[in-house]
C-alpha cells in the first residue's frame, strides 16, 4: 500500500460535522453586516510581498517570521496573505473605491501565518473582517464595536470582554516611543531576550509581553494614554462617551498595542477566558495613514477581523445542525421500482423537501440501516407491488402502506404536521 499523504501542519480540514457551525456563524455575521449597510468584497489570497512588508511593518513578527513567501514562475515575490486589511486597501486604491467616498466593506476567508501551531493558533486560519474608509470617527469606531457586540449577542455569546486603547497620532507616538526606550534602556538587565530584540525595532510591543518576569518592568513604564496628542485624546474621549451612551462595557488598557504597525489612535480587542492562551477572538483599530502609505490619497480608515476558529470554538451547537438533516430517505427494494423511487425523490425535492436517495442496492435490512443513519424522519421503501412502505423513523406513526401514486402527498402532509409539532413542542 502507498504511504498516505498528510495535511500540512497547522492547516486543518473542516469536516462536514463541523461545517454546520461555521455556516451558522457566517450566516449570522452576514446578516449583521447587512443590518449595518456593509458590502462584501472578495480579494485574492496571494499578493505582492511588498504590500505586507510596507503595511504591516518590516519589524513585526508577521513580516519578519511568519509569512509564506515564494517566487512564482516569473520571478515575482508573492506572499499568501497573513491578514485582510492590506489587500483591501490595495484593492480600494486600485479600483478607485476610496477617494472622497465612504465605504463600508466586509470580507471572509483564509489567512496564512507560519506560527507555532497550538489550540486556537493555526497556519491556515480564517477571518471575517470589515474595513471602513472615509470616516474620521469616533462615531464610526463606536459603530464597529456595536456591530461586533450585536454579532456576539446574535450568536448567544455573553462572555466576551472588550479592551480599548488609543495609540495616538504618529508624531505623539514617536515622542512616547523615545521616552519608553529611555525607560527600558535604564532597566535593560530586567528585559527578556524578546524584549531586548524589540527595544530597537518595535519597543511598544514590549508592553504586550506576556512573560510574568517582565510584568514589573511593564507596570512601571510611562503610560501611553498620558502622552496622547490633544486631537487623539478628544477622539478617544468621544469614543468612550459613545460606548457609555450605548451601554457597551469595556476596559481601557493603556498597554494594548497590537502586532501590526499600521494602527493610529483607536485600537481594541475582544477577549475570552475560555480559550486558554489564544484569548483574542476579534481585534481591530484605526489606520488613518495606511491608504497614503500604499499610494492612495490620505483617507481615514478603521477595521477589525475576528478569528473564525476561535469564534466557532466558543459556540454551542448551531441551530442549523438540526435543521439541515435529511427529511425523507427513499429506497427501492426491487430494481424495477427504482424509476418510481427516483421520480418520488425528485418530486419531493421540487416541493422543498430534503431527500436522500438510496444508491447502491443491498438488502432491505441494510437499506433501513442506512435510512436510520441518515437522520431522516421517514424512510420510504418501494417494493415489487404497487404499494410502498412508509416508516416513521423518529416519531410514533410506525409503519404504513400507501399506493405509490399517493406517496408524495402523504409525505408532504405528514412532514408539515411534523414540523408544526417541532415548533410548538
Ligand atoms: P490580528 O490581530 O492579527 O489583526 O488578527 C485578528 C484575529 O485573527 C485575531 O484576534 C485572532 O482571532 C485571529 N488570528 C490571528 N492569527 C491567528 C492564527 N494563527 N490562528 C488562528 N486565529 C488567528 C488583523 O489581522 C488585522 N487585519 C485586523 C484589522 C482589520 N485591523 C484593522 N482592520
């Protein structure tokens, strides 16, 4: 026997039993986006490497260590997208969607990062995200957070916690960065290896370290929120007032810095304590400089992305798992009945019934076994004579005989009655 080929590490199959929950989450997200007037955009999975290097930042973990980059047959350097924002901005500029316009866009799809796989962290993972262009906020910042909160409610999630922060405008952040570096250099002996490496390239990320040994240094660091420029401070106060007015609970976390360089002002994360180390389900923020950085006209922008694997992990069973089951299983015990069986199956499907047709013959017993396994409510067995047997596999109706010509109407009547029972009972 040949050796079986296995999937690439960190890249998972989504088997049919799991897909129902994904579809439920996706359909719910789509409905919420509709309710807020967001339109879907579909973007390539592969982009030029330079797009990510320039937008996410040369000195971020993603660009330094995690990208799937390759040369194609023309010698172009390409990368499997590690996130959706850069491609969305690229497409917006290229198609003229951004200049002097307001755009509310959303997307869904696979992203790729060569991280160390563990629960909640994969090398191919899936995001649903939104990007809004042309609005300065903070009203739009609040809208995105309310949209997130509505999605959690619609999915029955009650325990996600919101953290917000402001990174300020680039000039104020640069001044803060210098101050922070001064502080960290004075305590360099207490820094771990990672933080020492970041001291020159990306010192704000030191604040994000989860290393317990670093917490003392971090606690003593200058507070980012105390170094905001005045317009950014007003913006942040405005956002807080809107969230308060809408009754959204949040925690201000001055050490929330995010791992991508394009952010300005508002950043936020929704976290849970139900997923262990990979606690962030959804994250986003404002990136007012990115459109210009990528060659467009200055355009304010903000967005978020949620991790589908993490979100789905939090969901209890999706209602769709029950609703999508086969309703009728049609089998023919005799070869000459197969034509009638096929016509019956198609006739029922014309009327909106979910039907599984037994293919592959076999004994009556094995056909019934398959019918039972399908989860169908009714099994219909067409034999040699005119009559067929209808067996109620789930309820109390037992087994009845009906003429072939009556089967369709009989089943329609009983299925409607059964679904009525389901609703009231
Ligand atoms: P991010 O924080 O890198 O932001 O990713 C957003 C979310 O994607 C995370 O909170 C997490 O739920 C999920 N995620 C990230 N990496 C992995 C992984 N390796 N395995 C499983 N899930 C993962 C962004 O990607 C930004 N583009 C968000 C954004 C949009 N900001 C503005 N607009």
